[in-house]
């Protein structure tokens, strides 16, 4: 298991790049590197554009990038398997976050190569007859890379060695960071406006970028820049500069632009549409659905297309999709009995190549508040059920792990020595105030229904408790720990053609979503809360209620694994507050996009990270620890920027003082 990393020194040169794979959809040839001359051919330009899609895999779907954007927020803390990648970024006193251990390096080490490739495409494409529409794909990706960088690090270089936004072909060991306004007004906004003008409504190829995708990124960039200009909480920026817009616009102007562009996209979505239910957005059988505007693509049918990723056994390397491993606790330690009277233990839940039940690396854990506050409403709102695996069902029959003594491999004995069948729940996380106090947990040194007293792990082997008459082990919401917590179901593996338990240990062949149509509703709503003038029928509450109404429409009960056709949309809409606030929008964002890799950006943009994530509650590291602890994070204003990776600093051939000045202030 690869758990640590080596920072790659890129030095901002990027004269060539590796192509992650070839696509029969994009019809390209797999190449190891690109030369400047190759970009002066039609094939070279098209291959360069293809590489921009392929390189999405190097961070979207990368588990360390997920850690960088989720751990330390109100969505995730470190888990039982936490290590140097996880502990410092939690900001809870388990080591200082610095330029060596911050995994935002995953983005830095990819983005500048992409930016340089896009610039090479744009400098050469028009002269050899490449269409404006195709060139606008390069405009889109260059803007996307810069937008992701500026949200993460603050100001970044526009000149990679040959001039601002120029294709660089020379080895360069010096660098100058531009200011945040320069990055937005010189790179992000112009590129996206060009992309919107020339991109088609329907992608050139399957998964290709469109006007709708460009409108989403531009509206979000305007929104983010408006917050930056306004700076309500006095968050410092770097490089230091005045918070004035070079184009003379105000924060209010940008909020209005964000709203207007998002509404235009909502009214004119092109080939895209919201899915009928939340479950249908994220279930593997419906991947690449019409709600997903952009994804880092993978396919089970071709390792070659995937850049040589390993679908049998992965090691935690890009371009593989392994993000899901980080947010899995090790449910495979769960035990049941093969004998109806004498406890005869066996492992009743195995790794399986299905969503929510695959390879556990135990690095990211959900705090208690995720279940008790963020997803408090679970009856009408389908999003808790459609986000988490909170029931862990037996699958021993697929591995031949059990026989009840009579040759019946489908029966086991579980909590209260009650029989369960294969695919019944072995353990369930519950949040029912009426019964939480009745749970009997195992106690070391005391014999009870949950254990023989030898350990706090008990008969279940994971600290599961018992309730009268229930055959499944239970853990109450306030018993969620760094050891046992909610598994993210959405990003789980999905494969076809497998037998038995399948191949749960390899890279996932699923595409990883990057942009969703649903986010446009949140962008427009947030801009409205920030003062944008709204259109009739498109107020902040109207927009949020489109998403909340959809959340009330159940088409499948995910954890109970059965069809459920129920429409609670009216109840969901009625429960929406009359006045929408930023705090409420952030909660709704978490319910809609939990664990997808956006949360840190959301909290940084709204300058609420230090308040929304200031404290959290969770039990300890060991199986059977059900004593909640309140943890306090130390998040200063300087932490609202991530550190420039140490590999980048080391690669620069400049003075020690200049290297210090290149780094963001919190990490010097």
C-alpha cells in the first residue's frame, strides 16, 4: 500500500508532457512527449487537446487531492489509518501543515503542464486551420487550471518562461507570481469568454466541453472573485496587492455577472439536464449521465485508454481513480458466528467490487455532525441514503467463508445470536433518538450481549452494539469514531462482468465527475444572496428548491437495496427557510456534493472555513471507542492559502530570500 509521496520538482518549465492515454472517442495516438514542432501540425494540436482531457485523471480521482480539498473541513477529519498525508491538514494539532506534507501539490504538479500545452495549442492552431470551436477547448482548460490554482494558492505565474500566456520551450529556473486580479482578468475571464463564444452546445466528442461547462466555470469564477474583492473577513492575499479590479468593476458587478451567466446556463443547458433523483446522479450504472458537464474519464474496457492504470490491483498512483479508498473504514473486520449457540466467529463482510464496499485505506473519517446535523433530515431527503453506505451487508456466500454446520452457507448468526441471511445487514449506523440510549456496546472486562469482556471490540470485532430483537450490530450516531464511520457510497467502484466478490482492489474504471449542472443553481443562489438582482422565478429560494425538490424524489432505497418510488418534494420545498443565507447554502452544498472534492474551496471562497470547521466531534481511534471528543482546529487567516510545494521552491534558481518571498506567508 503506497501511503506517502515524493514531491515532484517541476520548476515551471514543462517543455513536453506525458499523454495519459489514447481515446477511441477522441481518436488520438498515444505519445510519450510533445515537441514544439509537433504542435505545428493538425495531429499535434488535436493530440494536445486530447491530453488536456486525459490529464484530468492526474488529480480528479487522485486520493491525495481528495484529502487536500476535504480533510480539515466540516466534511472530513483523519481516520484510523491517518498518516502524514492526513494529520497535519486536519489543523487539529497533529503536526503543522507545510510545503512538504500538503497534498495540494497534486494540482500544482499537473496544472502548469496543462497550461503550457494549452498555450502551445492556441499559438499554433489557428495558423494551421484548427477551428475556433476546437481551440476553445484549450481556452477552457487553461482557464480551468488557472481557476483551480488561484483558489488554492493565491496568485500564480502567468509567464512560464516565454512571456505571459505564451508557450514555453526553454528550461527556466526562475519564476514570478502574478497577483490574484492579474490571474483572473488576464487569463481566466478572457479564456472563458472566448470559450463561451465558440464552444458548441453539445460536445465535439463524448465528454467534450461545451458552452454550459464554460458558463459554469465563468459564473463560479466571477462569484469567487467578487468575494475576493469584497473580503468581508479581512483574509490576506498573496502576492500582496490592493483589492481593486484592474477593469474598474466592483464586487457587486461580479456577483451580478455570476448570477446572470448561471441563469443563462440554467435556461439554456444544451444537451444537459438534471437527473430525476439524487440516486440516479451517482449510481455507477448511470455514469456519464446528462447532469455531468465534465468528468475525468475511465473505462473498464481498455487499460491503454486509461494510461496503463491497473484495474486488478492499484497502488495509489495517478492516473488511476483511487479516491474512494481514502474514505473507507475497514468494515472487513466485522464478524458473525457460524454456530447458532456457541460463538464461532468468521468474517462476514468482505471487500467487494460494488459501491461503498471496496478497498479501505481508512484515512478520512466523517465527524459525528455529518450524520446528526448536515444530514439530520433522512426521511424525506434522499441525499443521506444516496451519499453514504451506512448498512454493511453480509456477502460471505460469495467467498465461501461460512457454513452453519448443516452445509448452509447462506445463514449466519449475528447480534443477539439471531440468524441472518447473506445480504442481510451485519452492521447499521443509526440516528434514532428514541432508541440510541438503549444500545448496549461491548465493554472490556464486562460480559454483556455485545461481548465477552475480553475487548471493547466485542463479538462484532468492531465495537458494534446490540438492541433488543435486532439481528444487526448497531453503532449510534454519537458512537461514530475514527475507526468506524460512514463510507462514501457515491465515489465507490462499479464494474461489470465480475464473478463472486469481483476485483475491489484495483483502480476504479468509473469516470470521476468534475462539473455538475446542479452546481449552477447554487452559484446563482449564492450570487443572489450576495446582492445580485434576480429574475422572477429565479430567486435564491426558488433555485435552492429546484435541488431540494429533486432530493425529495426517491427512486431507490440504496441502503435497503430495494425500489422506492416516493415523492417528498413538496415537504422538502415547504421546509426551505424563507430567507436563504450563505450558511444555509453551504449546508445544502454539503448535502448535494458531499465528499466530491469541492468543500475546502467553498469554505475558503465564502471565508467561513474557520467558523464552519472550527470544531467537530468524533470518538477515538480504536474499535469499540464510543466516547465522543470535541476537537478544536486552529485555522488562521493565513491558512486560507495552501503552501507552494517544496519541490517547486527547491527547483527555483533564485536567492534564499527570493525563495522565502515566493512562498505563502503561513508556511515560511
